[in-house]
């Protein structure tokens, strides 16, 4: 499947062809460990998990010699900056082949998907997708997001050239929430612990 996003495509192809088994296994384990600790059923954990997966993916690309920079916190589009202005976004779907939220649409005005994307899909692997690789019917706008429909995602997966097969973990079931961290609580507790803030730590309903 051809795309006008040639530089981003070359980066994905290099990763697909050159990724070492050891690096892939570490990537799979890192995501599994992340989801076991920060279940994305807890809404605020989705931001933490999403950010961590971007860092893991950055490291995976660097492991095959791809020059890239984490810059999503400084730009409206894309998470990884490639040489010569190339951009890659990283999105996770840890429930398998379902609709994927590509863009948040806060406020007025329509936002368009204009960035090649690495879709990290549970039970599938890393999938390459770009705006010119799916039809308009595979995108939908909700009240606050632009979404890639599951049919569009499956269409990308069905082409082996778009897929790096991996054992990407699914998020734990909802009933396991009690065994997971809540991001804000974990961060707050860690800060208080490093401060030796004994009075505030005693107020926590659990042992730090």
C-alpha cells in the first residue's frame, strides 16, 4: 500500500526488518508491566500509559538506529520527530482491534488527521497507518475526538507490509482495578515519601 508519507514509511519498514528479538521482547514486557501497574480502565491512567508507550516506542526505533526525538509535549501533531521534519504519532489500543482515538477535538473547528501513525494494538502488534491509507468511511468524528473505525484498522492490519507482529498485552479486566495503581495517587505518595513528609503520609489510607 503506497503512501505520500515516505519518510515515515521508511522508518517503519526499517523497524519491521531490523528489530532484534531481544528488543521486541523487552518492548512487549514493558507494555505488559505498564498495563498491569496502571490499568487503563482507570481514566486518568490512560494519559500515563499513553505517554509511557510513546517513550517505549521511541526507544524501540532508536534500537535499530532510527534518529528520532520525543517532542509530543511541544507540538500539536505527532509524538516523534524524524530528520527533515518527518513526524510519527503513537496511539495504543489495549482492547484489541477496536475504534482508535486519533485526535482530541476540544473547542471549535474541525481537526484533520495529518500525521502518519504507529498503532500499538493488543494481540496484534505495531501497525503503520497514514491518512491516505484509509477511506473517509473509516473515520468518524465524535463530540470530542476523531476516531479510526475498527474496520479501517483491520484493513491496515490485513496488509502484512503494515504490520510488525508482537505479543502486545491487553489491559487487565475491570475487576482487577483494585490491584492497580492510580497514577495521581502513586505520584503523590512518591513525592511525599521522598520528602519524608511523615504527617501527610500517615493520612494515607494505606501503608506507603
